């Protein structure tokens, strides 16, 4: 089997020679570039060859840049498309400065963020002092900033997509977000109450996102027939969904159904959703709306991976292995984490093992090598050039 055949077989619950270690953008786990900035330096300092490249600000989400990592660790990095079907996508201009020991970013929308200096090379989240959208007026201004040039004609789409037609790995096209886009624009607190405070604004944002997706991204999907389409939401936290399932379906349902219709018409194998937190409430709603996969299944939010698998045997699950077992001092936890979950989930099928978000700065090369040796052996996966340990 080749990489695409193997991927499709897992998605469909068919027999497979071995299951790949698959990572998708946003929460790639031990795949798709693997290590960022200080995490990559930590792995090199503890023994990993420098030639095993990690992510940088320049190559983040560029699948070709992750190939040295994938080849070394034996993971499957999908090919990704990083353009819209237009000459100039909209963008928000920004200015950076240093104040009181922090980097401050001021956007033309009025948004202001504060972050540690060199944050592009570290493992921390920026703090928003104000968000892009604060009211109807700021939303109208944001839309003007994000106005894109006219969509390409069919011939121009075909020319731009040509390098991706012949491929040896699954192709993934990120179609943006729904409620997660509101959270990004307004902050989590406003996003949780917007359906009470200003439902018309919420629906306007969802409709605008939908129009951008249909106008500038659907033509790429229709031409390329990717194996994966993706929405990123982060609509859950450690106790469940951040808005009720009813509100999620009411606000976002039609956007999901539109992507699901595209998936169905093009026979796309995976319609995946990226959400942190406890996704037990979310999965049934996603399944009814036409999505069929979710990741990264964070253990701290819901450690019962088998229960998630039993709840909907046809739903594709990715991740679910505690990332902290790779940190210094935790090697003794690796074996139980893998053997206690992976064999049963492989028997269930429709499961791609991976850690539950991404590597942390406390991980070590020796622990990662131990983890990957055991994971590959458990799956009878022969990929990778890294030096195995004796189990």
C-alpha cells in the first residue's frame, strides 16, 4: 500500500498493512514538523541530529519543510495548500514595538496583543489587550481590511493547483473556522455570550466566513479532490463545549452541512475538526452535521479514549496519548500510556495514534525515541530512520 491508500483504508475501517502516525495542522503531535523553536533546540541538545528540522515562523504549516522530521521519525505529514483562489487575500496591517520588556503588536483594526519577546520561537500564548471585533463598527472595519481581490477564473485555479495534482501523500485543505473564528475575533468570553448579546452580529460573522470559504477555497477543493478537509474550532474546554450543542448547531450547522455536501460529492475521505478540550459532547453533533474526524483528544480534558471510540465506532479519532509522558523524568509512564490505549483502539479501527497536542519544552530526545520505538512496534509500522531502543 502507498501512503494515500493506507490513509484511506484507516479512514474507512478497512484492512491495512500498518497504521501511519498522522498529524494535521494546528495540533500536529509528533508529526508534521514536530518541534518548534525551543522544543527543537531541547531535542538537539539532548541528542537529536540537527539535520532533523523542526518548525520555524517561516516554514510553519508548509508540509515540504516537515519532510526531514517525518522521514527521521517515521510519521505521515499531509501535503497542504497555502493559497486562496485570488491574487491578494485580505490582511490586517500591524506594527510591533517593545514596551516594559514585552513585544506589543498593534493592528489597524484596533486590536492590541502583548507577548514575550521572541514569542515566535517559544511556547506561550500572546495576551489580547483588545480584540479585532468589539462591536458592529469594528466588525465593518475588519471586513474592509480583509477584503480580497476577485476570485480567479477556472483556468487560473487549474494552473495554481497543478503542482498538487500528482501526489504521494494525502492532501489537506484548511477551510478556516466557524464559531472558532468568532472566538479569534472577539475573544472567548464574548464568543460564549454573543448569541445572547448580539445574535445578528454572530450570524453576520459566520455568513462572511462562509462566503470567503465558498468563493476562495471551495474552487481549490473542487479541482484537487483532497483526501482531507479541515475546520479548526477549539470550541471545547476541560469540561465540555464552550457554547451549548444546540447553539453550536443553530449558529454553525449550515456551514458544516455545506462542507459535508462538498465532501460527499467529491468522495473526500476525512472531514476533520481541530478542537482542544473535552470533545465528548461535540462528536455527536459533528457526526450529525457530516464531519467524521476530530483531534487532538486532550487527555487532561477527557482521558477515556476507549469510551470516545465506543460512543461512535465509525467516527475517526486522532491523538489521545498524553504528551507529558515525553517530558524529562516521565519515561516510566510511556509504556502504560501506549499499551493501555493503542492496541484496543487499533482493533476498533478508524484511529490514528498520536500525542494529544504537541511536544512540550521539557521533552527529551531519549524519551521521544523510547515513545516512538514502542509506538511503531505496537502498530507494526516500519517507517523512520531514528535509532530504535531495545525494548
